[in-house]
C-alpha cells in the first residue's frame, strides 16, 4: 500500500499543476499542504477576475451613454430646444463672469454695468461717454443723459468691481482700485456663487424637460421614455462639467 501511494503521488501532483497553470491566470508558487505533507502546489491567483470586473465596469459605463435621434422623439419632447436652454445657462454664466469678475479696471470693463433708470435698464456705455483720464482714473461723462447721473453712480458703487465713484456735476470720476489679495479672493467667492446659480438654473431646465416627457409618455414604450430621460440627464451632466471648467479657469485667472 505504501508503495502504491509513493507511485501515485508524482502523477497526482503533475495533474494538479497542469490543471491550475494557465497563460490567462497569474500564479504564485507557495509551499502548503496539498493532499500529502511536504508537497508543493500552485494555487491560482485572482488577478484575472479583477481585470474582468474592471472590463465589465468599463463596458457598463459606455453602455449607459445614449444618443437619441431627436427627430424620432419630437412628439415627446424637442431635445434640440432642451439643449438650447441648457446651453443658454452656460452662456449666461460666461457673461456674468465677463461683466462682473474683472480684475483689470479699464474703460471697457465698465461698458456692461447695467444702470436702472425710470425708463428701464441700460448699459452704462449707452448713457455716458467713458474714457481713461489716467492709469489711475476713469471718467464717465453723463452730459447726454444728466438725469441718469445718480443712477449710474449707484450702479458703479454697487458693482462687484470695488469701485468708489465721485460725482462732479454730470462727470463721474472713478478711481481705479488697487487689486489686493482680499479683492481677488472675494471675486472667487462671487464666481462660486455665479456657478451655483447656473447649476440651479440647469436643474430647473432638466426637471421641466423630464416632467414634460412623463406627461407625453402615453403611446410610447417605457424603454423609449426611459431612454429620453437618460438623454436629458446626460445633456445636463455635460453642461455641469462645462460649468465646473469655467469656474476652475476663472478662479485660476482671479487668483493669479
């Protein structure tokens, strides 16, 4: 009996080695009890299964993206109009950044300051003539609309540009403020507020669009409705990424 066991032992171990050795699986040679003491076995490592899980996760993420032909679902919702509304939110953010978050005070930087008058709201450059008197002083001549001088002065003072205008008749003198670190940091906080406001507006556009889809789901399969909703969410996610990019670029610009 002892002789039979001695003869079978090499055969069994060789079969076991052939079974677990594979070019697709990482193996590690370890010494451990395997059928009999003092023998060596080759347990399979799990690296192959980890790679498979990653590949499946990647494939799942790619499958989650949808791209619906808007013409095929126009009786449910106009995806082109939804995209336009979402893009308008991003463009409004860019405009807010340009108008309100400039660290370089110049005549052009005052052009888009909005002045509220009894007749409505107007850009400052439509009411007054803006010129650079010196590197430290901007002049606004309000002689064409003298009645709007007080409103223009108030708009300059209440802007986010840290301005302290002085009035002399119909002339508004605007000293160019020194750009301090504190002023830069305040502007970055304002940029964050603008981006959060843009995200709120984007969420409203997305919510209204999905609500419209749910109301128009009669006569359409659940799969179609679900795909349209995913498309809307995907569009919103893309705009959110663009908003974050705009904020990051503006923050870097402001902090220098």
